[in-house]
C-alpha cells in the first residue's frame, strides 16, 4: 500500500497509514514545520502524481483532518476509506441484517446508542466487512415501525379469536415514585387448543388508584387495541 502522510504544525505529529494501520510518531519539530504556514498544512502525497497536497488551514487541525478524510479518503479509525463501490452490499442482505439488529435491540432492551459503539461496529464488520449498521435515529424509526406493525397483527389476532378475552391489570411504582398500570390479555385460539397472552399496554397513571381511575385507563387501552 502506498504510504500517505499528514502533518500538522500545531502538534508536530506525523500520522501514517501503513498496511491499513495508523502509526503515530512524535518527530522533531524542524521536520514537521512548514515555513510561512500558520496553523496546519496537509502534505498527503498523491500516489499517482507524486505531488503533495499543500492545502493550508489557518484556524485549527480539526479542519485539516476533515479535509484528509473527505479529499484523500483517509479516516482516523485505522483504515483507508474505500470508494463507494467497495462498500456495496446486497440490499436484501442488508435489510435482513438491519431487521435482525433491530429485533435484538428491542428484545434485549438495548439502548439505541449501542449501534454507535465503535467496538460493536467493528464486531459487525468482522461478520460482514461491507455492512454499515444503521444509526441511532434509524434504529428508533425502525423500532416504531415494528411496533405499529405488531400492534396491527395483535388487533387482527384478537378480532379472529372465538373465545372470550380475560384482562389482567397490575399497578407498580418506579424508583422515582411514578405509578404505572399494565394490562395483559389472555385468551384461547378458536379451536381452544392454544393459549395466548400478550401485554396490551403499559401506561403511567395518576393517583388515586381507585376503581374510577382504573376504569378510565382500561377503557382507553381497550379502545386503542380494538
């Protein structure tokens, strides 16, 4: 692999990519500083033209590294950014992996930010080098989509049942003293051979926890699930 070098005057740090790995070595300032340059200068060498970039940045090294990543396809994650064609993955396969990832997040009660963890992303890269996991916003959006689809399926299932549906309610308080009501439905399949149960909703409820408050909350939940 052609060695590419980026030098900043501010830090006098030489960053190299050798065989896809970042190597940083502190060098004498005289070897890094460019005369009449304020701030930083990009000295990445084009492997084809053998010419140094030479673009100056007078404010901070942050803009320099953004330039290096965008213009020269180099990232600070330890690898060279490949052309977009190299990152392609079969759309159907990506969709299947995305859906499996979303199911894992909500079934295992994972935080949405787990997909931003660099070690988790590296793990996914080991499974499929061209796979790019969705971000936190995409995960949140997809989970909402799955929720509404699951609610629709539940409504269809409840409407097709040939038996009566028993409702079970339960109160509990969180550590911050907020009160919640959970409603669970229980029923048999039309042939009375399979037993089903499912949480209809889980809502916050205000005091007092009397019959009238419970009835209003229960009616709202059942109307939504009908």
